[in-house]
C-alpha cells in the first residue's frame, strides 16, 4: 500500500496530538516542532503530486483504498488527481507559512503549543478533505477542522477590537466577547451547513448503495431519479455553500477573519473556504449531475450576488482585515458561478480562482497582519498615507497583493476570473437565460474590485508621507523573516500570472474527464 497519502495526513494530526498531550513543551520548542513537521509535510505533498502525475488518466493517479467499516461498506479511500493536487500543495504550503510565522511573531495570548496543535490539526483535516474519495470519510475530514479553528479564533484572536456600530446603534462586543462572538458564529454557521450536507450525503448513499466517490462519479447519478438528484444536490450544495461562502450565508466570515490572528486568517482564507468549493466539484456536480444542472441557475445568481455585494461592502469598509474578508466573498462568487456554468472554461476558471485567491489573500493577510502588529490597528484612516515611502517593502507587498486581487494581467488573479466569465457566457445549457447577464455582472464586479483595491492604495500606499509614526520604534519596515514568508506567495502569484499553463495543464484533463468534453489549454 502506498503510504504517502496516509503519512501526509497523519503526520500533522499526530504531532498536533503530541503537542496537546505532552506537558512542559516550551513555546519556542512547540513552534520549531510544528514548523519542522509542516516542512516535512510540504515535501511529502510535492512527492505525492509527482507520483499522482500524469493527470490525463481516468481516476486518481495516486490512490489508497483499504477496508475501514466493512459492516457499512465504508472504505478508507484516498486519492489525488488533477482537481485535488493543486489544493493539496496550497494547503501544505500555507501550513508551513503559518507555523513559520510564529517563529518571530508570537500572539499576545501565548500558549504556543496549543496554537501550533490547532494549526497542524487544520492542515491535516484539510488534506484529508482534499484527498478523500469516500462520502463518509469526506464528511469526517470536513468536520475535523471546525474545532481547532474555533479555538484559534476564540483563544488567540485579537482582543483589542473596538465596538463596531450596527443597525439601530447596537454595538458589537469588543475584547474577549468579540472573540467569543466570532468563534461561535463560525461554529454555528458551519456546523448547521455540515448537518444539511450530511443529509444529502446520506440520501445519495441510501439510494445508490455505495459511498465510494469514484463509483458514484462513474455512475453519474445512476440509481437516483431526477427528483432525488435535485434534492440531494440541493442539500449538498446548500451545506457546502456555507463554507464557500455563498451570499447570503457569508455573514460569519468577516468577524472570523477580523478577530483571528494572522496565521488563522491565512488558513481560513487560503484553505478552509476552498473546502466548500472543492466539495461542489468533487461531490455535488459528478454525483448528481442532473440535479446539479437543475439548481445551477440559482447557484450562479447567488454567486454573482456575492461578487457584487462583497465588492460594494469593500468600497465603504475601513478595517483592512474586514475588507479582505468581504473581497473573499466577492472572489468566491466567481468560483460558484464558474462551477454552476458546467463548462470546461468555467470549471477550470473556478479551480484557478481557488488557487489564485488562496495565494493572494494569504499574502494580503500576512501584510495586513504585519501592519496591524506595528500600528495596533487596521483602520485605513488611522494607518495614514505614504506607506510606500515610510515602509517601502511592506508597501510594495501590499500593492502587489492589491494588483493581483483586482485581476491585473500578468498576475494570478487575472486568468481564473477571465475563464469563469467566459465559461458563464457560454453556459446556456446549465444556466439558461441567466448565463449572459451573469457574465456581464461578472465583468462589472471586476470593475468594483478595481475600485475598492485602488481605494486601499490611494488611502495608505499613495499620498504624502505620514510622519505621526516616525517616533514609534515599533514602526519598522518588513523584516527578513516576513519577506521570506511572503516570497513563495509572491513568486507563485507572478508565475501563475505569466505561465497559467502550470495550473491549467494539471486541471485541464481532470475537467475534461469530469464533464466528458474537451479541456482548456492556453
């Protein structure tokens, strides 16, 4: 049996358990152990990706299939193909970056062994989600990440959040209450979504007599009537849409991002959101294709509604972390409409946005977290202008993230949104009369993205140099450690922007096999 996949999943989970159970591990030792574990896991992920290639074959290129619960017919079935491989690499990279971040930047709450254990548990659970080829195993892996992320937000989140006004002047709590509010909102939304998804998964298993995703995908809905497929697809999509996050089920995301520590925000944006959109491609679309096609117009409309709503919220948002959170809602809207189009271009665009968004928001949260550590605020008005002159390295990293986020050609953010719009324009078979209007709305939403990200640059990057921070010894430019953490994200963002075939060649054949049509090659 190939041990790469079990090792890649089990290593971070085992070390996380070790950090929780062994007493007396110092903060420094815990961070070094976690960083070393994540580094080894990144190597394992790269080796597994190489072994999974080429990606033009039917079924997973790297696979483990062993009996797990014989009485229920459930198997420990893991595999990697062109759809899962990029997400496995992204997860392993982010796992290394968030643990290495704590080598120099420690949260004020302390208790580093617990935080590192949570980071590793999230990584292991996400990797299991992206490689699971059994419905029961997928669901369990999907749930594994909820508890450690709850602890990350509740125990290590920012305790200096000021009250924020809401309608009727009802203030949001600050301090510990803010952490608890954000953590429980995250938990309740995602737990309810998971329960709804479980109903859909059980319906599929009972109707088809199997939980094996390879068998289910090959059957393409065999054993289920059209009405059953519609019900199953609706339940699965609704459950996954909470974590995607789809408008209007996104309201848990901005508080979670704002309160979470830098590493938690990076994992949340780059990894956890992708678990929802990945489930749409891996489960909902191939397992119940007729049902998915029936609800595709609604999914596309809500996806584009999120793209516009998130962009408009960013236009008026002052807190940089909340702004990036709302931008995630907007960008994930392109993933949803790309999948809903059920076209090769749209689906590859959705998969491309998944990876590009993870890299770009990971970079932005890293930079904004560093700015907040220095200025003790992420408020655009308080940070002031002239960042490019005061902190040039930090300023240019922020500018690169904003340029990539607004879809500037030559950077990773461009190709995914372009393909999603093209696929939506030609997706009349699934989207019907909504296809071309949704594509036009998608173009408009990219203009809104340009407006709010250029507003960020105008507010703090451009303008006269702000002198009020000159006397503060904590206001220094990016350290070598921060540059080293940002470097792989910058390189990957530029590389995918200039050489999109690096990713399209991996996903193209998988998409072609999934839809039974030709793929997209640049």
